[in-house]
C-alpha cells in the first residue's frame, strides 16, 4: 500500500513523502491516526501544492528571523542581583528573565528560544545563544552585576 505522510513518522519518512507500507500498518495505524493519506493522483497533486506553500512559508520565516538577528547586534542585557559569599547569586537568572528583559527593550522573543542549558548563578558576562529559527541562531551578551547595598 502506498501512502503520503502528513506528519514526520520515525523510521518511515518525513512529511510529504510517498512511502510503501504494509496493508495493515497503513489501514490500522497510519490512516486512523491521520498520519498519512492514501496515495491517489489527486492526493499527490494536493501534497505537491502543500510542499510548495511550505517552502515559501519556510523562506519567509527564515528571512524574518535573519532580519531580527541583525537587530540583536550590539544588544546587551544586564541584571543587578543580590549575592552571597564567593559572588554566588541568591536565586538565578533564567531564560524567562532574559526574555522579559528583551521584551522591555522591544524584542518579542519566546523564552523557549533562549538556549540557556542551566540558569546562571554567578556574576559576570555570558554569551547566550538565541535560536530564532531552525537555521538562524544569534548570540546575546548577558551581564550580571552585584546589586549595590546603599
């Protein structure tokens, strides 16, 4: 049985691929879960149109992400935090904190796009990658300073 995949299926193929599968796998799993449709001539034509639209949308999103990445040149975010012994922070600076600080500067960036593997817990300067698109990643300078106790 030939089917056209509507979603990426592990070990089978990616979206839009025409694949040959066992009759039972297609009829009992792929079709009921709406992961695939039967590969008829009309469905193949529809999938080709969907692929073309997807390519155009991908290019438009990438161009927007590249333009946003150019705006990040020279942008710096700083935080003033209370510290304890050995300049350890009380609390930490998280990706949510960085996204909020960017929002105050006029950049609308989702916190999940800030690629901070673990929260920052010390003073200093850090370079944090921000993944704006699958192919576009920019870097942001984050400065954490000691809060003045005056």
